[in-house]
C-alpha cells in the first residue's frame, strides 16, 4: 500500500499571469514608495511638515477610511499621493490638513468612489474650504502627473498577489487553513495600514511590508491548524516556507534586510496593540463611571 500523499503541485499555466503581474508591480514599485527621509532633512525651515506630522496625517486618512466606510484601496492610494508630494515639495504645516484631504479626494477619483468634498471638510472640521481642497488637488495632480493616470502600486497590491499565489499552491490545505482567506486578508490590510502610519516602517518597500505581514499571519494560521508535534504535516510547512523563499528571491529581498524589516514591523505592531488595549480599557472605565454617576438608587417619587 502506497502511503505517500498526493502533494499539491501548482499549475504553471495558472501561476504565469500572477508571476507576470508581480514582475510588473516590482518594476514600478519605487515610483510609489518615495524616500521619506526627504521629509526629515536637516535643511527644513521652521513651520515645514515634519515626519511626525506626516504620520499624523496618515492616521487622519485611516480615520476617514473607517468613518466613511471606504475601500482599503482608497487609503493606500491616498497615502501614496501624500508621500510622493511631500518628497517632492516643501509644505508648510498649516497646509497639511488641506493637502491630506486633497490626496484623499484624488484617491476617491482614482478608485471611482463618490465622496463629496464638502463631507470630507465637515467630518475633519477643517478650516479650509471645499474650493481650497479642489485647488490643492490640482496642484498635486500637476506635481505627480506621471503617476495620477493609473492607480499606484501599493503594499495591498503585493499582498493580493501573494495571497493568489498561496491559493494555487495550497489547494489541498483545507484541513489546515480552515479560515476564510478573505477575512484573513482584511486583517492583513489593517496591519499594513498601521505600518504605513508609522515612519519607522513606511519607508520600506511595499513588497517588503506585504511579505512580512503575509508571512506572519499565515504562520499563525498554520500554527493553529496543525496538530501539536505532528510530523505528518511537516511537508505543508516546508512547502509554505518554500513559497515565502521564492517570493523573497523574486522581489530581490536580502535576508539581512528582511530581518531588519521584521524587527521594525514587530516593534510598531506591538506598540499599536498596546495602545489599542489601553484605549479600550479607558473607554470601558469611562463608560462604567458614567453609569455609576447617573445611577440614583434612592430617587424619591414625585407626589402628584
């Protein structure tokens, strides 16, 4: 009796378009992830946008993406426009909020999302007018006109390609990967948003960040799905590591660079999770304090 298992072999014909799309994305990757060090140069004048204020602007974009229920692609596109513009132009701090809204407006146009500019201004309680946002959007278009016609290549695009590769390679891993990959992708996209909101990780290549997030999340799924100390599923683990290695070679990512990126990603992610727990704890404390404050057990009955 042949006890050997039928290992899933990816169809080269099916993977060929994905590999072609990955090569195309790698060719233009550097255009849409500019050098953020240009924002924090020493020759910056007083009142210019700093790297810290850039991070705050990206967090505003995260808030608006959630508040307005926008697709993740709008956020990633808006961040690309913002970083490209800041790397080319010196911007005064007082114009940053208007610039942020204009980049989000352009991202809505690129991703074909209908969001009124007046709504953006009202939600953010910005001092600028809708006409100011539209005028600033035209300036951004003029400065990055070579990239505005097509959607930029973002970390989310690389993540999508990595997941597509995994789907074809792991066609027979249903007994291990029991979670819906669409739900897993949603969690990965949120992680990428957090990383782009921190200048400590945002300057890494998009393919870097996407690969780190992809590897971390899939490793968690494999750890949960695999029985403890099971040698039978060792082949699946080795095959997944082989896929990660092939993607790393395709993206020309060195081991030392990948390790440095991994350490920074872990640090930023841990800080975000700690801050989130503190915010939830504070919200819960405030809620129960309000309940106790409004509770009147000995409230007297009003006589008619």
